[in-house]
C-alpha cells in the first residue's frame, strides 16, 4: 500500500553458502536507525525465498551482501526469479567484497546500485530515498511537506 506515512522497506539477505554476515547485519541496523523498515532474512537464502519474502512483505528494496565470490551467480539467479515473479519494480542493491571489474557487469545485469566496504550509511540512505521517492509519488509528497 502506497501511503505517505509508510517508511521505505528494505529486505537484506545473504545467498548461497556465504556465512559472513557482519556487513549485512550492520547495514540492516544502520538503515533501521535512519528510519527505514528493515527485514533481515539471514543466511543461506535461495532466490525463490528472497523474492517470495519481498513480494509478501511489499518491500521497496532487496539488498544482497556477498563476501564469498559467488555474487555473479547468485545475483543472476535473484534477478531471473524477480523477472519470473514480475516484480522488477523492486530496487536491487548489492554490497560486500566485489571486484571492481564485476560492478559494471552487475549493473548491466539489472542491479541498481553497489555499495562496497566503507560506504557511509548516509550515502546508502540518501540513494535509497531518492530512488524510492521517484517510484512512490506518495513518499515524495510526504517528504516535501
């Protein structure tokens, strides 16, 4: 439901067998602290589970975190599942340890933004607010009032 008082809703998840979730947990807490509603799915999620949760919870953003080097494979799986479920309107961000050479490829695949280690939470929250405001006119009206 697109109401002026609805906060930006972010789903943060880890895919595959990557057990390093410090970055994902940290960004989940920081985004919550700046006023976003954050759902953290934890470790070992499939694309199907993430997309099902995103649709059920009506999220604005899916944020994936990687440290294992499996970012290309799993991001591609997620984006394919989003196409199958017809929910490409959800913003997709990727964070973590990603080689610079892969960032452009991820964006070409359909990732909206990449946030690497050391990115300030203000940078992330401002980007998400700007992008979601474009997609949700009621939010734009609420933030300009």
